[in-house]
């Protein structure tokens, strides 16, 4: 089982995940790939074998008006091939997860078309790196808009209109407020799209009260035999929140203590929750785990230590 983390590296200072300069300063994919190579070398040293790349890797690549950035994939063809070779050498599983502004089922045609371009571009980038089918672009269903049923149907139609590389690379994740595992399974039955199981989202939004093991197994079964499934795992924040508001009588800003919000990710992973999750999944199809925690790679490295301490019988199968 691979463990991975998303985008930002905390364990080594100075590692940038992409060229973040504004368009006036001519940012470029070639610069992002230099940064990415440094991250890959860090991952090699720490024996981390799964990583979610920044969705901003190729700056302004799909911007409709900044056409000077549209040729970056061709301009960096050799570098992309080399980065894919390095990833295979390390045994590194890679993925993308576009931002919340990528909404494939949007009723607004302009937003839907822009979202489709983003997904297609990220899929093409993975293809240019020569990565296998385990490298995916993960999205959510999107918004509910007029109705739940129409929203699911629009996703199906939008998926069918994507170019082949995007359909092949796409993976769909259950979310924590709108579309649960039952919804993603409904879409899978009509499109064949692979499903990502997110444990925290399932705990927060599971109106059918589908047991976790059953939901996980159903999502794992949507992956083809030659591609290893992956899931998302996170722990909820439990800390008291400090909020500020204006006192209506005095006009002064005051601080209020508020309870945690269970949909928010914790800094580190709760080891006993993760151990319980692995034991619940025992006997199911093998899968990899993308860890979603605020402490990023530090959370992954700590979880490894926790597994060796609290569940050594499980730690041996994890890389």
C-alpha cells in the first residue's frame, strides 16, 4: 500500500510546487518542472511513493485570452518525458485534483466548457509524462443547482463529451455535503468512470447509511483489474475554533469560542482511526491511500511511525 500527500512539501524548506509568478512575469511549465524535480528527489529520499501534483503546474495554459501560454506542453515535451521516466524510476504514483472552480456539471455552458478544458489539459499532461492508468485526475460531481437528479445527469452528459484521454484519466470522488457514494455509483453505472472513496466525506454525508466497508468495496470494484485503486483518508479537526464578530452594543470586535467543524481536515492523521480503517478494509481489493492533512508530508511520516508503534502487523505492507 502506497501512502501519499497533496502538493505542498513542509518537511524541507524552499521546495516550490509550481511557478506562481503572475502572467506579466512570463511564468512557464519549464520552471514548474524544475521545482517538481526537486520535490521528486525529496520524495525519493523520504521513500514517499505517491504524490498529488499542483493543478497550477502549467501557468495560464488554458486561459482563453493569454494565448502566449498555450504551447507550453509542446515546448516542454522532452522535459515532461524525462519527469515521467524519473517518476517510474522512483516508483512514484502521481495524480491531479483540480480546484473547486472546475465544475463539470455546471449549467453555465461557459463554466462547464472551461472545466472540461482544465480536465483535458491535466489528462494530457499525464499522458505526455507517459504515466500508466493509475495516474488520474480526481474531481467531484459539482453543484446541485436546479435539482439533484439533473445535476447528476449533467455530469454524465459532460463526461461523455470529454476527449478520450480525459475520460480515461478521470476519477470521481464522493463529497461531504451533496453527492455521496450512492450518487457516484449511479454515475459510474452510466459512464464507467472510476470512483475514489473518501472516508471523511462518507462519514459526513451518507444519507443511505451505507456501511463503510460496503461503500469502500463498491468504489474499489469500479477500477479495472490492471489499475490499483486509491482512496482518500483524513481525520476531522477537533480543536475549538476562535471566531471574531462585532459586538452590536459596543461596536468592538470580540472573540467567540465555537465547536469544531467535522468536514475540516486535521493537521495530522489520527492513528487509531487509520488503523481501524485498515482493519475494516481487511480482505478487500488492495488499494493506495492519499492522505489529506494540513501537515502534508510531515503527517505521512508521523503516521508511518505511529503504525510501527501501534499496529506493526499492518505497517509491514505500507510503503
